[in-house]
């Protein structure tokens, strides 16, 4: 019962924030078309403050764990490779291939992973999770551009992709946090409190906006691809990679960071990227985000309950 309540306490607040965003959209307070504009503010201000502050307040010597980083990167590359090869053979429509592959390997690590980690291990234990974000997010971005361009038939300009990754506010803020830690630089108290206040807004705002992005009226058009992506993304991938991590002895906050990577739903930015690059069926990309995010409330609860009962964290 204690583990059941812990799992519920981690997941229910996320569900309520998603529901609040969805109901706000239905009530006309916030339209689905407004979400990208607010997301841009969160992406450029609140989330960078969150990542910077988490690293700034953490013990960097304990947060940087090469073995954990190697496992996370290898896991992402494994899922990417399996998705890439599978869609080439199994998906009949060309405009679905890149979208489905991205939907399988790209996780909503920042938006969904951080609230889960905070609920399970506490905000003061997020150093390792934030360092993982600094490594995994640029990898997701690079692989997404590659797979979308590859299935569109275009050429990938690696230098341009790397430049865009380097300018990503999440990467810049993470590197700044690491630099402040290594150099021993401390912010003035007033500025530190301001950054702290901005960082607190990030996770609830992003979950609220994700709920406002939900639209279920068009899901019936893509029943088979949505069912396949959701099953692989939220159940098959976590079973394999989280199960392997537990077998290898990864525990505590390190394991919770891997839950954020391998059990999270598809990233909202996957839809934005398909839309902006015109590299596939954007409606399918959006519906993958909606379906995996909605079902993740159940899958998160199950995985947390299972691994908590196994004493992994």
C-alpha cells in the first residue's frame, strides 16, 4: 500500500495538471493554437532556469556518472536503430516512416521526466537527472533531424544540425550551470532567488500546456500506427531497458533518471519539428504526442509501482 500511494502521488499531480490544461482548452480560455507561443516562452525562459538551477545547486562530482551516461546514450541509440530499421520494412506510407520512428525513440524527458524524478527522489537529488538531460536532449534533436530528412529523401547537413543543437537554450543553460559549478561562481542572493522562482514555474506550466495541446477527435484516423507506437514506446521499451538497468544494479536517483528517458511519452517538439520541416504527416505526429501522453499516466504508475516493489529505488 505504501508503494501504491508513492506511485499515485508521483502520477496523480501530473494527471491533474494535464487535465487542467485540457479543460482550459475546452472552456475556450486557451486554444490549441496558443500552445506553441506559450511553449516558446517556457522553452526559452522557464526550462533553462530550471536546468541551470538544478545543476547550480547540485554536487557536480556526484551528479556526473559516466556509467549512467553511457547506458542512457547506448539505450537511446538502440531504440533509435530498432525504430529506424523497423519502419523501413513495416510501415507502408513514406510520410509516416520518419514520424513513427521519431515517435518511438524521442522522449518527453524534460517535461515528464523531471516531475516524476522530483516526486520520487526529491528536488535536491536531481543533479544526475539534469546532467542526463544535457546529454540526451541534443542526441534526441540530432537523431530526429536525421531520421526525418532521411525518410523525406533529403540530405542531412550535419554542421547545421550541430549548430542548432549548440544554440538550444536547454543545452546552453545546462553548460552554464556546469561552468558555474566548476568555477565556483555564486550568484548574488537576489538573482539566485529570482532564478529559483522562475525554475519552479517550468514543470507545472509545461504539463498544463501539454494538456491544452490534447485533441482526441482525430485519433480514429490513425488507430493502428498509434496503437503500435504507444505499445512500443510506453511498454516494450521500458520493459527492456529499465529491466536491464535493474539487472545491472542501477539504483535510486540514477534509475529514476532512466525512467524519465525510457518510460516518458513522445516529446511535444517532435510534432513541432515535423510541422516546421514539412517532413511527414504532422497530424499523425501530433496525435502520437497526445496518445502517448494520455496513456503514460497509466504506464508511469505501473512502472513506478513495479520497480518500487522490487526495491530498485
